[in-house]
C-alpha cells in the first residue's frame, strides 16, 4: 500500500511534469522536444529531474533498496540524485525559483504584450493566456519544496549509510520555488498585478542587462566595447556615414530590415562604423556572433531573437570570408523559404566581394580606398569638429604630409583611417604639435601629401590580401572607387 507521503510526492512531481509538458513541449517527428527559448537547457534539466523523481517514487514501493541511492550508486544509469545534484550546480548562478519563473516568462516574451491578453475582450485570447498562466502557477506550486521533500523521504527510507556520508549536494535543499504572482482572480486581473507581472518579465529578460552581446556556443554573453568611438568621432567618408544612418533609421522605424553587406580593404572602418552606428540608436541591441554562425547556426540564432518581440536586434557578422561561406542558410532566411523577422537585421562585413546572388538580397556598401583625398577629407572633418568654421587647406595639407612622414618613419604600420585616427588623437593631446602644424601651414612653402605613397601602399595591400587570381576585378574596383589614376601590372 502506498504511503500518503510518497503518494503526495508522486502527485506533485506528476503535476509539475504535466504543466512543463503543456508549456514547453511540442511534438517533433513522434517525440516531444523543448521549445527553443533562452532557458531551454534549464527546462530540459528540470524535466529530467521530475521524471527521475517519479521513476524512483514508483520503484521504492516494495523495494526500499532503491532509496539506498541516497548514499550509494545503485546502478550505472543516471538517477534522481545525479540530476538533482546537477540542478543544484546549475542554480548557483540564479535561484531555482528564478529559473522556473524566467522559463515561463521567456514564453511570454514571444508575444508583443502577453499580459494584456489576460483581460482581453477576445474570449479565445483571454482563455488561452489564462490557461498558460494556470499551468505556470501549478508548475511553481508543484515544484515548491518537492526536491528537498523527496530527498528527505529518500533519507528516511534508506536509513543510515555505512559511512554516514550522503551523495546529496547540500545546495540541493535550497531548490525551492515559492509560488507568487502567477495565480489569477476569476475576474479581470487588477492593474497592479499586471504591472507586477510586466516588471517580473522585464527582470527576467537577459537583454535588459546591456546593449551588446557576443553569441558563443549558443549562449549570449554581455560585453562592454569600450574602444568603440562615438559616431561624432568618425571623420570623413560622408556618403558612407549617411548611408549607415539612413539604413539603421529605416530599421528602427520598422520600414526595412534589408541586410547590409559591407566590403573594403582592412583598416577602413567596417567594424567600428557598424558597431558605433548601431549603438547610436538606443532601440537597438547588437549581437556579435562568430563568422561560422552565418552558416548552419544562423537558423536557430534568428529564431531565438525573433521570440524577443520587444527588442530590435542587429546581427553583425564581422571579418567574414565571403569566398568560403556556405551561403545556403543565409539565402534560405533572406528572400528564400523563410522571411527574416522584422525585429532582426543582418550586417555582414568582409574584406572580399560578396557573390552576386547574395548582393541581390541586401544593400551592398563598398568603402573607397584610402587615398590622399580621403585622408584630407578626414582631417577636414576632424578640424570642423574642433569648431573651426573653415579649416585652412594649407593646414590640412601639412597635417596629411606629417602623417605620411610618420608612416615613413615606422610610427604607423599602415596608411589607413585607423592609424590616421591615432595620429589625430596625438595631435589633439599635443599643444606643441598643433603649434608646429599651424606655423608650417603659414610658411611660404607648404608640404603636400604624396598621392603615390597612398597608391603604392594600397597596391601592396591588395597584392598581399588577394594575390594574383583576383587582381583584375580588384584593379577595376580600385579605379571605380578610389580616384586612383591607374594601376599597372608593374605595380604588383
């Protein structure tokens, strides 16, 4: 005959498992799978904990030896103690109750305003949302003190072990869930409770913690990008900056989420431009995946972000080798079998040209090569930022020539916007340098930057990066975009 205590434990575990099934499981090829939410791994572990508890509670009738697992390894299969110990370690980052609540709140985030439907005049919506809330409430209550109560029952049934040392992690007794907030009245839910539920949902949102996240091995990790300059510290490239601004503005307004495909030689600003212009808009959250996530992992990443309807995400793939990517998954999700969700936009930066069938699915942006005109434009823009109404052409000229001179002296390893920015930062901090440049700009002989030095450096960089195979195409691109008068075979 079953004891009332064991039957109570069994019923609680069974109810919790049933509510978990209703909320988090969907059929997939004849088997159930956990929906892909941020707390997916927790829900899967909780299911294993509950199922193992049920199994042991069924087995303990007529066989008290099963309870010996409190002290001993009974067989070679993973048992309830194994799963509960794993749960205790898992919950060192957050409370067990916090994870249970957050898992359900992950589901509510998939709708624009789930909690408003609790009082909806549409009876179908109202009934469905209240049905989900009822199961969330039962899951919390059933979990309650289930785990420590089960462990206490195991210990009581097992008696004392030979050594008196149990297999139970002491933290397991902290795996409790105090049900509060998910229970609803029969009538309309008061505004105070709705506000409390929305506040709880906000506190469970992992993206509330910051604006920038790396995506590594299926997990989002908040990062601080302290080295990224604000937009007003980017100089020159006026057309490029205007395109960035318009593109992200259209996404924020919900007008367009066409992918932005950026290509250029290294050092021209692809990475910094993309990050800085994303962070200019407070509505946007920046996600930084690995380049390989542009392939098979792209589908899952997009689906997870699509569930967070209250956020708009910029998926920025940096340093992608456009020649060697398997573009199948990108084509499938952008203009293919699926539609890119309207709260996600993709930005891809590469040193190489994108295939034609990829360019047709987005907006291509090519940075012009860094030459004497681009260099002078950046210096002009910098001087304007210092409140100079009409920067002197001669001052711009001597600064550009001085920058080239320092490159020649190996102060900088390359001629590029990123090294010019470092030059301007030194200029900004050095009164002596500013005085010297001003005096040189007023002398009878004005030094000019050498266009050929930019030319030869770009040619050398193109040769190193692309080799001989792609030289013809790159030669044509350089002629179109950089203002370089010619690129001859002898240059290479």
